[in-house]
């Protein structure tokens, strides 16, 4: 297959940050009638890897494909178009994608007209695109995180020319407001409040794959939340890589606290947000969370490490003492608040003592849940250049030890809910047992429960009868 329309990514360009103000586009996405016919009698299968930002992007991709009259299928064997929306955060995330692209090569043999597309964070890296070009000739279309709005044209080009199309921009990025969306859930919605990240933590690839921080305007966000509320949505999650920095690029002071207050005024039942950064988390934020009952008593606050030297090497911009201060203040103001965090073990040259500081922090904060990772070097980031003298088996041992410590508190924390009533937003029937329903409490605890007259999207009272580390069982109160 020869290559036309090739625009390759560059991590070096993606690193640049200029003072150019962000532009908001309200008419970048335009779809002609001929493009709307491109999907007639064709089915698409979309697979999403990674974080909530990718989930939300997939809802946009799906919205665009629906406008092009493609039909969604959950069975890739039936599909005329496959799209993999990928994640670059760690090497194992990438290896999984390559493995699955490899496995599905056989579908191209069965159906030579099948279009196989790869998009998302991975293809913002030149090493990935080079590998696709060299070894994965089943891939027909590659597009990045900055040009989803061009999907109709890119697809048309690929389908009509029968040539491989690659278009990835490595730029700071814009805000594009007029994109269609096909939300995958009828009661819970993701709402982007900002794109990109300017923090450049030394291990992280996100500022390169998703560009400069760009906040949406408050009025656009509020309009979206009001629309969702009118449609019957019960819960929204405000999304950004570093939500506490919301508005900094719009010269706002403590913009996220302000935005949260405005969102709370819409009176939507449940408000969540992700992801918070300890450095930008303000005291005003704590007050806003405390004063608004529709902001859920749950906080995902990634700490990454419990050691100040490692935090410094990671470029996190706060100390363990600062994190503990925030934690104490939050607990004091909102006594029922639940916490989750992210932690990385095996950062280059992390000593046993430094790792033990992370264990100590877990003892202090007693997180309800934690996402734990072994450090994975990402080409192009500063940490990838640091020499590393810890062997893999030691890293795995630390991960296991940390995991056990976190699990202990997960269980202890849940004990306080036994014989108490919690409010649950019903997701539906449990996957394992159709007599059982499941949903999440205000504190973001997974609750499995039985009862009658239960509908998806209801907020119900559940009496807790059994505790586990990562979930609880109960009965609906009539
Ligand atoms: N290696 C391991 N974990 C990482 N994360 C981000 N980059 C890396 C990396 N290179 C983790 C951080 C972050 C979460 C989303 O992923 O803990 O908070
Ligand atoms: Fe990555 Fe740090 Fe930005 Fe989070 S805040 S996306 S860890 S650079």
C-alpha cells in the first residue's frame, strides 16, 4: 500500500508552549451531504483504551460517525470500519493495542474493503506511527487527538483513494465547540472543561499527546450541563487533566472553584470532577465542596509518591506536608469524604526508604482506593533520560506490597457503612447476576443490591448488609 496524505507527529513540536491565546472554533466541523452518505449500509466498531478523556473523545467520534450514517456494532466481525482510540500513558497500554491490532489483521483478509483506523494519544508519538507504517499494513487511517473534527474528510480520503491516510498534528491545540456527541450512558455524562496539560510532570507523556492547557468558557460548560439536566442526566463528571488549573489560561483566579459553584447552581443531582492536582487545589475549593450538597463527597487526588525527593524529581510542585495539609483540611470540612489516589512505584532510583515513605503516607491517608503503577519510561519525557538501577522484580515486589497496604484500608474504611443507608445512582443489573443491581454511592463506592421497582438512572436508598474491600452489598429501602 503506498502512502498519501502523510502528516507525521513530532514530540519536539508538541512540547512547545507559546503565549498565543487559545482560539475557540464554533464552525470548524462542517459536514457536507455527500459525507453524510459515506456510512450508508456500513457498520463501525469503536474500541476505547485509557482514561475518561478518551472515553469522551470516543463519544464525539461516535457522534460524527452517526451523522455520516454509519451504524454502531459491538461485534468487530461485522464491521466495515474499525477504530481503536488508544492510550499512551504506559508501555503496557501500548503493547496491548499493538497486540490487538495484530490479532485483527485477519479481518482484513476476510473483508479487503474494511477500513482499520487508529487514533488517540499513541499516534501522537512518532515512534508509534513509524512502527505502524513499517509493520502494520492492516492500518488504513491514522489521526490524532487534535483533528477528530476532520474525521469525515479523512475517512472519505481513505475510502475513495484506497490509500493509507495519516494525519497527526503536533500543536498546542484549539477548543472546538460544535462537535456532535453520542453519549454512551443515559444518566451519567462526561463534560470536558479543559483540554491538554501544562504541568509536564517529568514521567508523563500527556502534555505532549494532548497539547497546551485550553479551558472552555464557563458559559459553554454551563449550557452543556443544563442541556444534560433537561435530558434527564443525574450525574456529570467535569473532565480535565488538571481541573484545578481550570481558567489559568483565561486569566481567571481560582477558576475551578468559581466554575464548580456555577455548575452546582444548575441543581443537577450529582457533580464529580477528575483529575485534581494537589499543587493547584485551593482552600476555596474545599469550601465550595462543603457548601454544595450536589458536589459529591469524593476526591481523586493523585499523590504519586510519599517522598519529597521523588516528588521533586517528578516535578510535581508540592511536598508530602502540603498533601497532608490538604487531606486534613478536606477531612475536617467534609467528614464523610472518600479519597482515591494514583501512586507510582519504581521511579528511577527510588530507594527502599523512599518507597517506605509512600507506605507511610498510605497509613496516614488511609485512601479508600488507589490506582497503582510501576513507572514506565516514556520516550521524549525528562524522566526517560534518568538512569535507573532498580530491577524489575524489586519494582513488582513494591507494587504488591503497596497494593496490600491500600487494600487493608479499603476494607477498614468500608466498615463504617455497615447497617447504614447510602444513596445509590442505579447503573443497571449486575453483570454477574441479573437478580442484583449495581451502582455507585455518593462517596463513589460500588454497591450491589437487591430490591423491587428499581430502574436504571434512579437514585435509591440502599441499606448496607455486607462489606468487601472494593464494594458493598445491600438491600433497597422501600
Ligand atoms: N509510568 C507509570 N505511571 C504513569 N502515570 C502517568 N505516567 C506514568 C508513567 N510514565 C500514572 C500517574 C497518573 C496516572 C493517570 O498514570 O499516576 O496519575
Ligand atoms: Fe501528566 Fe502531571 Fe499533567 Fe497529570 S498533571 S496529565 S501526571 S503532566
